């Protein structure tokens, strides 16, 4: 209930301050899915939060949850705390449960904001591991520009990608990450 109240309160101000359009929104499956997106700024998730009509859970750095008030707010918005250097078993279990319950899990596979001139940073393993473990499709997304006040932006959504058991293990994860990365880079040019 609180999630939807927060969503309603933030929707109008955010779309006025940071106008955005999601391209190919219908490519997001009805059931479980892992949404992967590039990470340019602190407000990237808000584009997805305000424009996708379903509750999402998002992996977010644990530092955001240290303050009880702010951490409580992030949890109500679907935040799942993660130690980016040492992912805990409880975080893994939470993510697997979210997907088993047919919900959306949002991951920024770069693991941090990209402050370089590169299109994408090196990916962390999470998305591909969860996809293989749960059978959830990965939906690649690409935010075209760094958000600016009153600057129109687009988030382009690609076709879902499915990974089977052949992508298990470190080598499989690296192959899966390369496929995801390529699909996201293709969206950049659309």
C-alpha cells in the first residue's frame, strides 16, 4: 500500500522535472523478470519506478539503508540492500524469492554509477546468476542521457533474454554478461 502511495506522490513532480518516455514498454513480461539498466545518476531508478506500472524490487547499495528513516523509505519503495563487495546469502535468498514470486527485480549490472565517458562499465555477476537460477528472463534497458532538470530523456527497452543451465558457472556467467552488455549497447543506438 505504501509503495503505491509513494509512487503516486512522486509521479507528477518527477515527470515534470525529468520528462521521460519508456520505449517498448510492452516488452516487459507479465510475470517474473530481471530488468537490467545502465546507471548514470542517482535518480535512474526513479525513471523506472514512476513509469513501470508494477512494483519492482531493486538492488541498492547498503549505505542507503544506514539511516533508519531513509532506509525504511527505500525498503517501502522495493529496495533490497546489497554489499557490492560481498553479497550476503540473505540478499541472494531475497532476490530468488522475489523472482519465484513472479515479481520484477531491477539490477544495475555495472554495480555503481558510471561517471566515465564509457557507454557501460564492467558488469557484476548478479543478473546472469539469478536468471540461470530462477529461469527469469533478463530485460535489457538503456537510459539515453544523464538526467537533467526539464531535459527530455528516453529509456529504451529490449527483447527479453533467456539463459538456460548451459550458462552456469563462472564461464557461463561471463558469456551471459557479454550477451546482456551487447543487447544494452544495441539499445543505445535505437
